[in-house]
């Protein structure tokens, strides 16, 4: 969340749908040990390695550069707003 807010211009907002994040087993285990959602997002990024912010029309072009194991998937969108980050829904642990 912190990195995304640093890379988008001040007049834009990143809306991230937490239900679209696909945490792998180590992050599900950490969560099961009592680490709350806020800490999982802040410290571990819930297993999201990195975010690519692209024009939606280029989504299929980008995917061809990744192996099946690391296929990118959409978790949000950018829109006009002075609020930098909007997290909504819940992570499906």
C-alpha cells in the first residue's frame, strides 16, 4: 500500500479489491497464527510480490512475459481522486 501511494500522482487513487488477492500457503499460515489483516497487508503485502500499473488495454500483452507460476492478475484500478488508496472487500484466507 505504501509503495503504490508513492508511485501514483497526487490527483489519482488506487482502488484495491482485497478479495482478488491470491495469498499462498505461507501467508495463509501466518494469518492463521494471529496476525491481523492490517499487519498482513503492511508487512507482508499478503504475498503480492509487486504491482504493475498499466493501461487496461495492455493487460494481455503484459501476461505473455510471465510464467504460469507468476501470471499477473488484476487486483484493482486507478481513478481520479485526491484520496490515494482505497482498500475494499476482504482477503479470502
